[in-house]
C-alpha cells in the first residue's frame, strides 16, 4: 500500500520497493525495511540498536495522518489516514495491556487493514497476570530443585515482557544474551526499567556461580544448542515463550505469552471500528476473512485486496492527493 505525498514522493506502508520513505509500524524484522523511515521514536531506536544499516527518521506533519498505540511492543503504532475516506492500518496489535506496553486503541474507520496473525478460533490468550503466575511458579520450582533455567524468547518485545515477569513476580534478575541487552537499553531509554545482567560481564559471571535464569533469543533453543547448554551449565531446564504455544506442542515447556490479538480481539476490533471494508493481513488472514464473510462482512485477504487494485498504488483509490509536509 502506498500514499502519495503532495511533493510527489511515495510513502510505502511497510513497503520499500518504489517508495521514497516507508512507514514502519514496529521494530520486528518482518516489518522493517527501507532507509528513510516514518515511525515512532521508540521504533526507530529499536531498529537502530545493533544494526549497521544507515537509516534516518523522517517526520510527517499532516492532519490527515495520525499514529495511535498498537499495544504490540514498545513503540508499536497503528496508522490512520483520513481524507474523506478513513483508512486504518493496525500493524501488529493487541487489545490487552502488556507489562511494557499499553493496549491498542480501537479506531473507527471506513476501511480497516487488520493484523490477523492469530485470526483463528484456536487462538485466544489469557490475561498477562495468569501467564506471569505460570512462568513464576515453573521458574521458582526449577530453581528450588537445583536446575538452571534457559528461556528462549524473541529479542524485541517478548524478552522484555519476560524479564519484567522474572523481576516482579519471581524476584529474579536474569542473565541476558547480547542481542536482548541491546534492545533492553532502548527500553531503559524510554523509561521502562528492566533488571538484568548481560552475559560475559562480571555481574553475570557472579550470578551464574549459583542457580540462574538465562534469557536467549528464541531460535537459540533447539536440539543442538540444548546439548551445548547442558554440557556448559549441567542441570538445565528449557522453556519457550510464544503465542504459538496456545496451539502447537513444543519439546520443551512453552508459555503462550503473546503480543498479538487473539481471534475474539480481532472480531471486537472489526465490530467496534464500524469498518465497511476489512482487509485481513498476515498469518491466518484467510481463515479470518472467510469467517468475517460468513458473518456478512465485506472482508478480504491482503492478497485479494492487492489484486483488486489497478495499479497497486493506494492513491488511485482516493480522489485527492494527500496534503502533507515532510520534514527530514
Ligand atoms: Zn511484530
């Protein structure tokens, strides 16, 4: 999707090909692309942390465009575009408060582009306190029985929610991997304090002389690495933290802590937005759009929507050019 600026430049909505600047809803790699970025400051800082890519943050000052919280991770936003016809692009979002993010606001619109990663009835997520209690009980039991604990979690967003739980429910200061530490520093900068020790520091080495909790990127926990961790740290219990645990079985303990909306949250957003046209993006877009159609909504997947546009530039759907001032 693209919006054309009044100076002729194209703003890609998470599309960089052919765009002069790109709106990025949040700092996960499947959304981040382009060099001239229009996003929240938090998103830009997270994208820049540990990256050697040269990027610049572009400001867009225009009353037709407004960003709203999306409740997904630090700095995640939704974009609303109004010009007679109101369009909302939610990016990844959830309607539940997290420990380090506030829930998304439901925005009324004519055309809604919504995150359907978990747009399947099997995915509905408990409140964060319930998952936190489960993580806390499991962690303390492992530590009390002489096990070290290694958690695999996405480095941006999920790891920080987990560290908050370990700090505040289990009174544990975990050791964290370098990639996670880089993102935690951005959370610090924006006022979210997380107690942790970076692996390799004196404090981490001291902490690891006793029983410890170590948080590593999600993909670090696999059959091969587990053997290495066990050789290195002896008695180790592994756990994963991911919304997919709501449906799929993992070899290790897994907790369904999700940063996305579940099925009924998506439905609630669709209903309360009063949108006349719904475009389902990501994950279970096909399942969600079929369900919505069966309930009488004008819904389609992003692929169907793109195919219906000729040419595939959003500007062709609106009558007037977007009036906006761009300041770099
Ligand atoms: Zn995301």
